C-alpha cells in the first residue's frame, strides 16, 4: 500500500494554478519534490496537509481518502521552512505540544517523546527558549515535534534552505537517519540537487504548476526528456 | 586579524599600517558614540521635542501636588480631602464600573479584534472603519446618541423592560454603557494589532499538530498576542475611568452616579478646588500604578 497517493490534484491560489498533479509515495520512502522557486511545491504540500483548498482531485493517505478532511485529523507531520516553533513555549513544550493537545498529561507526554528526543540529541536543549536555538537546532526540534504523535506521513517544506552549507549537509544526513529509524514515509521539498542527492529515494520535479517527471535522481538526470528537469539537475 | 565595523560594512580592505587594540575594541560602539558626539539638526530637534513632551507630563503631575501644598492646609485636612466619604464613594464607583467595562470589552473586543485580523469577508473595510467611529466622535455626542437610542424603538423597549425589573439606566449600568461605548474601539484596535503581529502560519502549524481552531486560538494565537492584549486592556481601563462627557448627558451627576471625573467637575464648579485636586491626584496615581503594572508584567514587550 502507498503511504500517499495524490490523484489529478488541481489547486488555485489567486491567478496561479497547480494542475493535474498525480504522484505516489511508498511506505518508508523518502520522496523529494524539486522545482524552481514559485513553481507550486509548497502549495502542493499545504494541500496534502489540509492547509490549502483543493479545486479538484483526491488525496489518499494509506488508502484512506483525506481530501476533505481537516488538517488536525490527517495525522501528517508538517515542518515548515522556518520550523514553525511556538515562541511562547520552551523546547520541551514545543515537542510535547501535539500530545498535550490530545489530552495527555505533561509528565506522560515527556515520557512519550523521550525516544525521539534521545534520537535527535535534544536532551540538553529541553528547557531552553526556542528564541535561543540555532537554525539547525530549530529544525531538529520541529522534526521532533512533527514525529511526536507518530505521523503516517512526514512533510518537510524546505527544511534546510536557511542553513549554512556544512549545517545543511549534517541536517540532511540527520533527516535521512531519523526517517529510516522511524520508518515514516517522507515528502521533502527543496530546490537543491545536492540536498536531494543526500536524502532522496525518489525525486519529482515541478515546473510552473505541473509535475514534469518522477524517478530516482540518477534516472532523471540522465533520462528525462524535459528541458526544465535537465536544467535543474544538470547545471554546473 | 578582524576587520573594524566600518571596514566590514563597507567591504573595504583593512587600511595599511599598525592597528591598535583600542581601535578594534571600540568598533561595535562607534555608531552610538558618533550620535552622542556629533549633534546635528535632527538629533537636536527630536531630543528637544522629547524633553518638551516629558516636561508637559511632569509639569501637569507636579502642578497638582504643588498647588495643594501651597494652600497651607494642615496634613490632617489634606488627608481628609483624599479620604472624604464622597471622594471614597466616587473612587469606589469609578473603580468598579471601569473594571466592569473592562470585562465587557475583553469579552467582546478579543473576538472582534481577532475577526478583523484573521477573517476576510465582504464589508471588512467598512467594519474596520466603523469600529473606530467612537474614537473620533466628540464624547458628548456619544451621550446624546445613547439618550436617543433608549428614547424610542428597541432601546425604549429595553429601557422599559429593565424599569419593570426595577433597574434604572441612571445607575452603574448607565455608567458602564457610556464607558463601554467610549473605550470599545481602543480595545478592538489594540487587540487587532496584537493579533496582526502574531504569525498566522503558526496557527496552521498548530492545526497540523492536532489543534481545532479553538485550541489553536487559545494555545497559540492568544498567548502570542498577550502583550498587546494586556496593553489594550490597560488602555481601555485608563480611558474608561476618565470618561466624563457622555456621563454628564446620559446619567447626570446625581449622588448615586458620581464617578471621579463628574465629582471633580461638580466640586470645581462650586469653587471647591481642594477636593478637585485630590481627585486629580488619585486619578494620576491610578494611571501611574496601571502603567507600572504593565511594565512590570511585560517589560520591553509592552506597547507603552
């Protein structure tokens, strides 16, 4: 069974349209969605998460139709570009937020996230205000929070684009390691070929609101007939 | 060797020749020192205006105290001015009605401010403008409008229904109505600004983490807007306790409805300036206490 199925999805945001997108992400797969800035990647992710209106098409999560479902019922872990951490809560309360919202007591919530916290090496940061975290630390905390309620799909919207190159590489490796450890299907949006090479099982390339091609990075770099795909993957 | 701040910002290469430790150490403070050392027209004008504004505030506050002191009253008499039965009754009524008004504004202005900040709906621009109308109306007009509203139609029916229950509008209810109409706009405006400053994206993130719209509001948006909401509440309370014009028109100056501003005016009109000044000092003290509490609670996050 596929973790995510997007079927003929059309979205509109003002005059911009994302049209006829169909893609699948298998269980445990790390799928990277690439494209130039403004091609509709983030809008597509938001629609999958239930944060953008769908004009036409279907979205299925593990076979369940979630097209009209509210974001809170989808069980999709979403990490926006800047992490989207809540500045009025410390690191621990950010991570346990989805569990306390679901009614879990703080002590039980802390126990429940111990594995994630240890896996991401966040033990030392738990009492710190999120205002004092570095870019890489912010993304780790956001990832831990997204994983806290054991999502069926992890959605990362340009999670490392604001980081310097060494931190970006380290964070990408960490993302891949954690994704494998928790065996969660992941959709990761980026516009960097190097970033995709570090994490992806498969890649999809979007251009001007359309999904042009999908496949492994190697397949697309050598076998795609689309000029936009070649331009994105084979620049030097 | 590190570059000085001027070189780093301009991208120029470091100048040739020996560089002293003191020059490097001073670099981060250099822009401030330039402002401090070289007075220019702009800094003189702005600094001068700030001093003038401060003098106006300090002058008004101290004038009341000095005037009281210059009357050569014994301390016991001055104490009686502040603690006379009528003054205490007016202060109690002012505090209770202004707090009642604040509660009413909080209950209505938080949802209204949130709606104006977050929702897009037909007529939003008109709603945004109408909310501000009481700010721009002369206060007496509010009092006259309230008289007119309760003079016919639905308002008259409400007035008669209340009268049937033994409740008169010429009471604390009328005072709260006047204060509410006069202060509601300040509350909505401050609270809307506070919600505008709280990132909407975080509400969406909260929804993906399992929050209903209500939970996203209570757990994310409202805590983020808290400094602005508290500042708005203080503003509403301070404005409410000072409402005068509409009260004179709508509830009058009877002994049961005398709040501090109306009592101050009455005492002044019969030449009893000592009591007027005592009330003025009390109101200044209340305003100062309110602002101090805000600064204590919010520190630099305060809008005031």
